C-alpha cells in the first residue's frame, strides 16, 4: 500500500484528488492538510510515502512547505497546480528547486475525459515516486 498525504486548501479540488487516489487499490490517503504549516507537521507524524502539494496555500505556501519538508523529513513530493503549463519552465524550475520530485496539473472537470486523464497521470506519478 502506498500512503499519500494530500495538501490542498480548496474543498472541491481536495475531494477530486482524494477520490482519484482512493479509487486505486494500491493507494491510500492517510491525511489531508489545508495549509503548509499543517503539512509540515503531518509529515513528521504520518510518514507518508508520497505527498501531493498545492502551491497556493494559506499560512505557508506549497513551495516553502516543500523546502521545509525536504530539510526535515524528506518525502517525494508532487507539486499540483491548477495553472500548470508544462511549457512554463520557470514554474517547473521553482518547484524542482524547492525539492519537489514532479509537477502535475490538478485533476478537474469531474466526469469528463480530462478528469480521467489528469487523475491517471497523478496516480501514475504517485506510484513512480513511491519507489524513490
């Protein structure tokens, strides 16, 4: 079983990500944090195998939380962004510089082909990163 911590402040997106992960037999959401400070604390307590991390969070943004986690309790982190454009190298570089192992677009548009594609990419990234 691959244990995942989801860090997301939007209730709707949080549910979409949790549902995408929980429908997989080999993945389990072990916690949900709604800000960067909570994420840092939960990593130390829950010891997830992989983290999905929103960028825009209250109290401590996702990039700062990623840096802190990588300094204290290194865990593979997937930065999830609603505005992610794979062609925007600056966003990708910022996430990787913070310590993230991957960057992915958040699943959205539940019930559509787009959702299925994005959810599939996310869970495949989680599986891949769990082996690090």
